[in-house]
């Protein structure tokens, strides 16, 4: 029979050892590298299962969140952005450059004149909450085609107007997501001009990935061959800053 | 006592006597038991840290701070609480508000000693959770295949009509409540409560927790839309994921207590090397 005192003592020792052991493993680059291998497993298996064209669920008006909360930053603080916003972004131009044959400078009305896709979709935050809203804007794919995407391009990078600690927010997706029919640059949200807290003037929608990939306040879209030589090399602000996964399908 | 071996009519195997050393658990069972135990501990602790990022649960397709939550853990000033529906319980010191190792007051749902990592990091928690998920799922799959092939499920977990009679189940519950556990040959088999629990964990709780996990993935549900349909939405899946967690924790507590009460050294040896000393038959009473 195990005595109660030795049992409790053993449990406490075991628990304490488990705790500090796990924290130490968490800090070990070797062990983290092993765990990070799962990201490739997710990327490959989910692309296999979802295929290249599988659509995220789209909902009806009745399914929409009564109140769609704001995620991430609620607005860039730079004077430049404030000036653009004050003039309803009439002076704002979206730069599309990098590995493209014909760099573009598109205004809000240019984007509005392109064929629009409206979609009522579910926004899943990495924190765990979800909100359903309606987004409308041109698809990214046709814009990249007009710009003449180079065959050397592997990633599309979104440079944003907001920044934290002097580091600008940015995100990146692969071509499979970039050319997906539900990947749009949203101009309208819930049938109104996209409000500043939700990412004005345009917000990226990448409906098969978690919320932090949906870049807000997009200023420039850049086609690149690689993303490991940009900023801290992990392909996005949160990836660089806190080691979130670049592939956010799960 | 007769020296004649007794025949188990169901399988025509020789039934063991008290005092015999038998192989109780197959290799596949033992391997999976420990891999699964490790995986579940990591999944629980990393899962609690993930929950800390948004400690509210909803039903349906959407759910965020402006929406009504059926369950939440939170803090009002320095008072921590857990709320289920309209029932709220104070939890200061354990949930919602607690002191960390350094003695600093922290406002988060689950405390440092229950989470991986012990300090707040949603990214790190996901790193552990989503990697060990593969170990959990592939382990279960491997165990299921092995147990079909080696007939473990058929021989040891199938429930007979006689066993599932309410009178028999009730009798077993009463015996357990009295801490009177089977001896002799009966101790080398799973009783009805064990069979129900193990079948419940292997075929209901574990698959449920895996599928609800997948249902929270925007990529998986674009390929497998049925994941959203069977659970009634992503937030319902998240709630069910948490409820399945409670089920697994409850099972584990009862399981560990039972191991401690039925000869832990013998039980642990049986689950490591397979060898189990059949408990001696109880002397007849009265």
C-alpha cells in the first residue's frame, strides 16, 4: 500500500518536475524544431483533403453575428494614415509590385470597378472566437493576372499601415491561397464601406485560414520568390514576433 | 480446492486461479496506454493555455465577446469566478485570479501549474497542442487496428447480454461502492463497468475530441463540411471539445483511483510488462 504522505509528496514532485521539464523543453530550439514539424504535416494533409479549390462555408444573412467585434489593432496611428482616412482614402493607392510584369497603382474606385465577390463567411480568430460577417471586394487572383505574375513568384506578401514597436504588420500566403476564389480584398463589410477598426481601406480575406492572416490596412501587395529574407523571415508579423505558425489552416 | 483446471465455456480457455501469474494486457494495449497517457496530459495542459486566450464557450456557428456565452471563467477586479449558465461560483486563487510562482497576481482562467507552457503564450500552447494531436490521433488509430487484428476488442471488450442486464450493472456498482473488487478468474477479465468505461473512452470520447478539434480548423472544414454539420457549428464543436475534455479528466481520476485501490504495484507491472498476479479468491462469507 502506498502511504498517503508519500503519495501526495510523489504527486507534487512529479507535477513540479513535469512543469519545469515542459518549460525547459519549450525553450529548447531542438525540441521546438521537432514540434514545428507538425506545421508541414498540417499544410500537406489539409491541402490534400481540402484540395486546391474547396470553399470555406458561406452563410446566409440570418447567420450573421449581430455585432462583429474588432480584432488585432483598431487603427494605424501614423499621420500619413490619418490624412488618408480624413479624405476617405481618395488619395490612397494600392501598390501591386514585386515579381510582376506590370506593377499597378489602384485606387479604391479602380478596385470597385473590378468584378466583385460578396461572401458571408466565418472569421475564426486564433484565440478561439468566431464571427460571421459579409465581405465584398475584387478577387486577388484576377488582379495578379492583370499585373502579370512572374513564374518565379511563390508568395504574395501584404504590407500594412499599422505597426507595433516600430515594426509594420505584414502577412503572406502561398499562390494556392492567393488564387483561391474566396481570397478577396474587401472594400465593404456588412454592406458598408469597410470601417477603420476593421481594416480600411481594404482587408484581405483568406477564408481557409485563421484571422491573423487576414491583413488589415493593406497598402502594398508584393509578389516574392521567398519570404525567409523579409523582416525576421517567418512570413508574417505574429510569426516573427511570437512564433505563431505561418500556415494557419488549423 | 480441486486441482482440476476450470473451463471458461465462452472461449474454452483455461481460467486462471487466484495467485496465478498471467499475461493481462497485450503489447499493443500497453504501448498505446502509455503513449496515450502522455499525449492526453500534454493535450490537456496545452489546451488549458489555449482556452486562456478566450475563456468563453458558445453554441452555434459564431460566438465572441458580444455574444452570450454558456460557460466562462473570468475575473471581476480581484475576484475570480467560473460561470455555467446562470450559476456562478467564486474561484479566486485557482481560476480567474491567482498568484504565480513569483507571487504576482495574474488574471487568467487557468493557473500556471495547470498549463503548458506555464507562462502565457498562445503560440507555444498551439505548438505543443497541434504537434501532440498527431501522436494522440495516430496512436488511437494504430491501437484500433492492432486491437482488431489481435482480437483484443472481440475477446476483452465485447459486452454480453448477461453483463448488460441492469441488475448485473447495479450489482457491480454496489460492489465498487463497497470497495469489494473481483478476485480469482473474474479479476483477470474486465468487469462491466470497466468495459463500459473503456468502450466509452476509446470509441466515443477520444474520437469526439479529435473530430471536434478538426471541426475548429477552417481548412479542414472547407474540405470536410460535414464536420461543421454534425456538431452544429464551429463554436458548438469548441464547446463539445471542452465537454469531452471534462469527460476524459473524470475518467482519468476514477481510473487512477481504481488502480490505487486494486494493488497499484501489480497493476502497473501488468501495464508495463504484461504480467499480472491474479488476486486470491475471497474466503466464502457466512
